């Protein structure tokens, strides 16, 4: 959530941020109105409590029974007034919290202006798009031909938008996960975390996935547990309600999890193959850093995700999201997209974001800049490093050969038991 002092002291900046996001700026006025009434009620309640305490001490020393009884009656009325104000305050506090939880982050001033993804500029590209002496097939044809993707049985097991990876297909997915985790921990300095795949409601509120995205998250109502839409949720809340010491920062975490989302897919868009589904695997990078370093940290995370794509020799481009395409919590985001020649499309395989102190405030994660100093909120960053199965798609379509087989990228072969070519039955 945003710092209330920012909304109070510079409301026009926040309104402009909402307009840039294509959101309703009137939310700022709602928060200011509720915040004003909240502070008025708190001041009045505290004043009445102080008066009751002061008079109550005097009552104990009063000699005149009539005067004492009169003061007791007055304080009873004060008590009734306090109770009424506290009841109103409870409702106002609930409105205040709800409004704050629905307020998105303010875009960084460097974020390009634009209404939607059509305005996202390409920052840089890497690699040459492969040319083929044959017409490259899309993965939805390659997978079944090689018997590494089974769409029919996936739908039979769980319904639409589910599939099975089989044999070398499943092994390729597992190899990618292991290789990415090893690279991040051994070369990029991350600590590996294996979190629960279900979390409590408060954890999703802390990461800013609730209440905004409630309809897209799988939920067990009996125990009020929620399936992870991303490991970001668990990693955000690892230090919930803690005060870290400065020497603990920066904290770099990486986690593999399955991710579960109720994807709202339009007919005819991204519906073929395994590009979008309700369950997918992802390796997630996450950082807690001091505020002054967060934008440098963002560039580092983008480079770490890009390094994986270069190691796989997959052409990619880095896209900066415009204001209208930013996620709810993000102040600045870069997407990395890889080329899939079989479907002639760029596929997002990583999204790296600086959310500043937006999540830290919601999860109450703080750090102490120096001993005895007032605590501050760190900045948090998240980035896919990388997301599957789109990397699998890019490998199948980029490394396919004229005979229908697929070469295994050289960097992955040690994690594939030395397998060099994926063929039917391999």
C-alpha cells in the first residue's frame, strides 16, 4: 500500500499516477475523506478518554456525595459517547483499510506513458532469429508427434487448459528448473527457498494479490487456504511483521513452485498448446533491498533473467511496460520475451518489477538503518527466472529439425543425462 503521508501531502501526484494507469483518480479523494474522519474520531476519542481519566481521579478524592454522584453521571455519559464514537471509528477504519488495499502503486517517473501493451517500447534485443529450410511446426504439433505433450489425457484428468508432459518432455521441464535454480544459487548469489504451495489469506493481502485478484486464485474455503499464484506471495511474507537489521540486507531469494491461476482466456486468444494454463511451473527471484538501491537491483535482475536466455541461445527482447500495462503493485516493470518460430510470436518468459515499499508496508516488513534508529520499509523486487512452460515452447520450436526431432540445448544436456536429441520414445 502507499504511504498515507504521500496521499495527504501530494494527492495530485497520486491522482496523476492513477490517471496514467487508466484507473479512477477519485479513489484518492475517498481515502482523504475517510482518513480525515478517522483522525477526527481518534482525536475526539482520545480527548474524552483523557477527560474521563482526569475526572475519575478527582472523584475518588471528593467529599461531597452529591457532587461525586453528579460527576459519576457525567462520566457515564462520556463513556456512552466514547462507545458510540468507537463504533463509528471501527466502521471508518474498515473503510479506510479497504480503500488503501484497492489503491495501486504509483508509476515511477521514468515509466513510459501509454494506455496498454501496444505502447510498450522494446528496450533491446539479443540474438538472430533462426531461419529454417522447412516450415517450422508449432509446439502443439511437435509435442504430440514426439509423444512429449499429451493434451487429451491432461483434459481428461483436470479439464480444459491442462495437459501432460511425458518422457523427454517432462525431463526437459525438470532439467530447466534444476538448471535455473543452480545458476541462480551458484552464480547469482540467491538463497534457494522451497515454500508451501498453499498460504493463508493474509499472505496474499500482504503481496497485494488480495483483494484485487481474488477471482483468479484457487481457494480452499474450508481451511481458508489459497493455492500460490506465484512464489512471490510466499517470499514477500517470509519476513512478515519482522524488523531486519541493516546488515541483513540485501536478501536474495529464489524459489521453484507450481503456480495456479484461474486464467480468464478469450476465445481464439492464446488457447492453443501450453502457452497459457491454470497450472504452470516457475522459478522466481525475489529481493529485499534498501530503497536507495532498488532501481539498480531491478536492472541486475533483468540481466540475470536475460543471461539464462543467452545460455540457452534463445533470441529475446526486453520490453518496458508503459503506465497503462503495469501490474497493480509495480512501480516499474520489464518483460523479457523469447521468440517462438513455430507460432511466429514473442512469448513473455520473465517479468521483473520494482514494487518499492508497496508490499513491505502491507506485510509489515521493516529494517533498522542503524542501531537505535527508527525502522524503515525496505523495497522489494520480484522477477521470473524463468517461467515455464513457455521456455519449453521456445526450445521445442527453435531447436526443431527437419526430421521432426528436437536438439537439446547444449547447456541443458548435463541435466538431461547427456541426451542430445529428443525423438519419439527418447
